[in-house]
C-alpha cells in the first residue's frame, strides 16, 4: 500500500516536504546564526570555508553569501578554490550549471582540496564526509567555530585536539538536523 510516512526524500506528489532540498543547508546556517548571535557576532562579520559544495554546501554557501558572510574557500569532488576577498557564490552557482568543474571557475584560485579544512577562516563547515577532521589535520585547523553539516565529520581524536585549542564545534546532530 501507500505509506508515505516511512520513506525519506519523497517527491511532493507522494507526501514529500516542500523545501526539503534546501532544508539541511539552511538549517546549518540557522544554527550558525544562533551561535554567532549568542556570542555577539553576525554572519556578515565572519569568513567561511566550506568542504563539500554539494546540496548541503551550496545551500549553506548561498545563504551565507546572501547574509553578507564571506566564503573564502570551497571544495567538492572536482577540486577546491579560494579567494581571500570572498567568492561570489551566485556567480559560482551559475558556473556550476554549465560546468561541473569547480576549479574552472574564474572568480577564484585553485587550491589543494585537503587544505580547505585548515584554510584561514572564522567558521569551517564540513559538508561532505565523516571523519575528515582527524588527528592528522586537527592541530592545523584555523577556524574557531566548526559547524558539522556532514554526519560525524570530526573523529574523537580530532575532537580532543580541537577542544584543547578552544575550537567550538556545533555537532551534526544539532547543526544538520
């Protein structure tokens, strides 16, 4: 029979949710805004690095850009780019409509994809894979706030290292819900 309550990712016609595509990325930004506000800051005062410019990362980047935040680095499966003055996310999204290769975007310089996680920024948003922050790279993280958009991107060793460095982590169970 038809049991729409037990299937995730349903089309609207079969009982799916309006806004589902944007929901996780926007939720990440709402969680970030709440933490920043509680600490006397705003998105517009921050720089961001986004690892994983897929569905969650693109929606988060777009919302950050629209709120005046500066996205200085992004990566996806095709590579990584950076611009210390901020990447024009709207132009990047238009580029991605016709060219899936992130590194061919003209508004930024290419970089090593592994460097996005340790790039100079205020807020790091890992959006792609679990375990990307680990004992090998945690000591090099420069962000003071990590917002876990991916499921379990910070492993226990990295969590301990980052905690000792005074880095705040908004956990995935809150940030990507």
